[in-house]
């Protein structure tokens, strides 16, 4: 696949794709601290109390949150868990309800204000500044970085900050959109526009299972587990074009939500573990362990 028209170049060491030109730090801070949640607040259902939003939260709690928690327990993670880029703190709350000692860090002041209003332990700040605090270094059994790495201008610096926080022998959990995957390449043949998943400047880096593994192993981490989720591209290949017609998207999301809630935990977790093995799924989640 050619990526020239997308404004992306390939990282020569690990093979992921990245923006050819990066925004400066001030611009990014303005985007995510001053604008991101504030711009969404009138439209983002996470700030609302509709029936659909209550169903959405219950789906997240019963599927994605439960799967992350179950995998960490199976890997003997320990109980002190930190979620970086915690958003509104829903996952932190799920961890607490499952007996973990959990906290979150989030850049957006609006998101942190909302989280604290729900009694969720979320602190305001950026990842690198938080990791520079001596009392936080090597203080956590597991650190999660979910759907964050793709937004950062320098993933290597962010990973260094994450590694400072984790105890020797602890776990790092990274989730990214599974982009430029084989399934996307197949789905791309059925629709226009091409490379619809490229979203500059919000997403600056584009990983998949293969390149994320290479990136983490290149920093000395041992891959313990891989996990996927529903491959939304299958809908495109079945004729449901949510790219060209955004009105289709919510209906397909509701179908995906219904499917996952109907499956037993065991079947869902086995299915998404198998999907990860062949590199498909809209997201890629990797659990990696520090030596020690």
C-alpha cells in the first residue's frame, strides 16, 4: 500500500507509520487539554445520562473492562494499577469494583473534573511530568496506556515515561488502533476513500500487532499476551459502508455491542485472543512484562 498521499512515512527501525511532520507540543496540549473534551461535551454521550449511554457503559464494563481485568489477573499482575490517559475514569472505577488499587492520569481538566464528580481516582497532568515524580517511579504493578500512543509525537519518549512507573517484573498494557492491517487492505478494495483510518493531526502514529510487538520488544519488554476486538472492517466487506455514510456507523456499533454482550465471557475472550493471533480486529492490545 502506498502512503504518500496520506502524509505518512515509515519508521526505519520498527516499521510503523508516522506523520511526516509533527505538530509542536503547545499545539497538542491545546488540542487535548483546552479543546478536546470541551468541544465534545455537548455531543459526547459519555457526558450524558440517556438510556443509550447507560447501555454503552454497561457494555464497556461487561466486555472490554472485564476482559482487561481477567487477563491481568491471569498474568498475576498485582493489584496496584495505573491508567494513563484515563479519560472520564470508567476503567479506573471498574478496577476498583474488582478489588484493585487503581488510579488514573488524564490531561484534560474537564475530564478530570467529571471523573472526580463520580468519585473516580483520576489526577490531572501529562504522562511525562507524572512519571518524573520520584514517589511514582517503580510504584505500580501494571500501567495501562490505552488509545494514547497514536496521539503522541514521540512514542519512544512516552514509553520511557511509562517504564519509569512500573515495578521490575511488572506489566505494561498498550492498546492502539490496529491500522494498516491485512484486513484493512482487503476492505480497502471494496470502498472509497482509501486509507480512511488516517486521521491527522489527531493520530500521528499508526501501529498494528506486528509493529507494536517490534516496538515493545525493541525496548526489552517480553510479550505476555495479545488481545483484539471486533474487526469492524468486516461490515465494509459485507456491504455496510460506514465510511461513506456516517449514519450507518451507529447502527453497526449497536450490532457489535449486542453480539459481544450475548457471548459468554469465555467465548468472547477466546475469540478475540484468536483474532489477535492472525492480526485482525479494530484494536490491538498487548500485555508486556518488564524484566526483573
